[in-house]
C-alpha cells in the first residue's frame, strides 16, 4: 500500500510539473489556489506513505535513500505551505513542485529496484530521531532557498532581455525574493544546527563520515550566511550560491 501512496503523490506532483512547464512557456500563471491544492493533495499521499513506512520500520522512515528523498520532498511541501504566504511567495509552489516530482520519481525507481524492507531498530533512540528529522527538515528549507534562487534568476533574465510576460508580473518583487531566500537559508542552517547537536547525544555515536558530511553541509551554508551578512552579496550571487550549495547538499546524501 505504501508504494501506491507514493505513486499517487508523484502523479499529483506530475500534474503540478506540467502546469509549471505550461506557465513558463506561455508566460501565464493561473490561480495560486491550484498550486496550494496540488501541494495539499500530494502532501496527504506523502504523509500516508511515510506513515506506512514508519509503521513497518517502527521508527522515523528514513532508513534508505528513497525514503530520505521522500522525506525531503515532504519537508519541502510542508515548509512551502507554512512559509509561502508569509514570505509573499505564492509562486514558490509552482517552482518547487517539479523538484519534488523528480525526487519522488527517483525514489519510486529506487524502491522498485531494491527495497531493503523492514529495518526495525534494536532500541528506539529519540536523539537519533531528532537528529534525522531536523537535518532533513533543514534540507527542505535549503531546497526552497534553491527554488527561490531559481525564481530570482528567471525574473532577472526577463528583466535584462526585456521580455516581461504575464508570468513576470505574477512573480514577487526581487526584494521579497532576496529576503525570503535569506530567511530560508537561516531557517535551514538553524534546523541543521539542532540536528547536528542532537547527534552528540545519540546512544550510538555517529561514524566519522556521517559527521564530516553533515558538518561540511553546515559549514558551507554558515560560511555563505557569514559572507552575506558581512559583505551583502549581490542578489544574483546569493541566488547562484543557494542553488549550487543545495546541489552539493543533495550529492552528499549519497555518502551517508
């Protein structure tokens, strides 16, 4: 049943991906309620998938790469629904749903090829659960910062090319995008900090590779924030940095 929930969720996000492509090609953006509806429906199926997998393992369902990708996707949608309106980024969903779709598509293929099955823990360690959940929520925030960076680059390109269609006027002002991107970076770094601190209280201390990878991701984001707060990086440079660092963070997951 868990596979069905994941497939249904991915199909929902495929619909959102198609709408995003149409909007980018035509320059027309429909009602933001459509994106919210897609996000909520996809989130429901994501949650059911994670619930089934959690019950199977008897712990937080992040025991393999596929589950990690779904958890990051779930975190991204949760944060979009929670922060999209306060950050004045109604279009954040249109740009983030394609990323979620591709993550979940990879998860489906991974589970079909090699599903390791139940992996119950010997003992349940709440610090391990906190470490894992906070770290992956941080990845969701970093993913949204990447999406905000892409939105900025799209708007910047339209401005410089003088091809400002209807989509351009639906995008939030560049100032809002930059502010939201910075806030998402701060939120992600704060969540990852909590996750790393929790790792030091785990019953079984994490191995050196795990700590090095987690520390490296935290360090690059902390350095980016430090440089920006000290020198006020240009918005385009900050956006490109957010995109590149999220790509780095996702690649490092393969080492964990």
